[in-house]
């Protein structure tokens, strides 16, 4: 399968163009484990799953000690203090600062990729994704559930140079009332160009206005390298709990 791209004009640089990349989908953990097992049938899916868990758990322990980890021909990950400090005397405050993780892919990994991939230029896709259908796994109705898996059907949900950032819920009766569900508060089961299947984190606490049966506008949220969040046209659904 080819990696497709289209050209778009560079902002504030008339006559210059840059590529927008269209990935073919996002593999979830089960799909990735299956792909690894296909390349190494001697290792069962469960064995690979245990090794990946061991790797991530060990990586967290090492980063928590203040070390970076460098895996030759793959990646380097490092802990990094994030947040703004109001003065040179201010110390780290867990309520306003955090420790993030920086990840850098090795040049050799990128170079090896060049010989494996085929690139194809395509026509620029039209517009933002427009939600066509929503239903939950429990009632199969047009609702968003906190305690069950939800399905959103749309087109073009994987957008070049934009990362999916979560959902925006707005009260239909009072559009000043809204709440963003960040991607960190979602368990993504499937994310393709046409379907998004997810659970909302059990620790998510809805605001007081978001009660069972509330009619809401729902939007997909995306972010770019420049930071701003942009949203697609609204779709009407209900909150269920």
C-alpha cells in the first residue's frame, strides 16, 4: 500500500508548496501485535505483548530516575520538565508543571524506511471530516455513552498534518456550556479514515449540565504543529450514562 500525499501552498510564501501526508490508518495495539507475530511466528502474540509491557514499564522506571534511553537504529526518549515559571526562584509545582517525554527517531531508522516505502501523489482531499452517524455499543442509538464503546462514522477522519486531539461537546440548549474530552481521556479502539471506535475513560467526570438525555453538539478536534485546535462541523447527538 502506498503512502499518499498532496501538495498545498505554503502560508505567506506564494508559489511555494509543501506536502500534506495522508496515512492509511492507525494500528491499535492488537493489530500491531499481530503484525509483529507475523514477522516472528516463533513468538506468540501473548509473549510479544508481555515483552512490550516489560519494555514500557521498564522505560517508565528509568525515565523516572532522570535517565534518557537510546535504542540504536530506532528511538531516543528523554524526560523533560514542562510548563511556565513566573520567576527564576520558582520551583517545580505539580499543579502547574509536569514532566513530559521527548522522543527522537534515529536517522538510520528513517533512512532504512526510504527503501521500504512507495510514495504516491494524489489530489488534495475536500474539506474537513463530516460526521455521518454516531451510536453506542449498548443501545445502538444516536448517543454517546461513558460506560460503553462508541462508534463515530465520518469521512476523511485522518487529516494530513493534523493530529486527532479528542472531542468537543456543547450543550444544544446553551452553547456557552461546553466540555472538551481530551484524547488522553479516551481509549481508542479503532481510528481509520471512516470510523472512530472508542471508550471514554472511567475517570472522566462530566460537568453538572451534562446529564443523561442532554442534547449536545459533538465535534472532532484536531491540532497542528502550530498548536491551535480546530474542529469539524457539528453533529447533534445525546449524552447517555
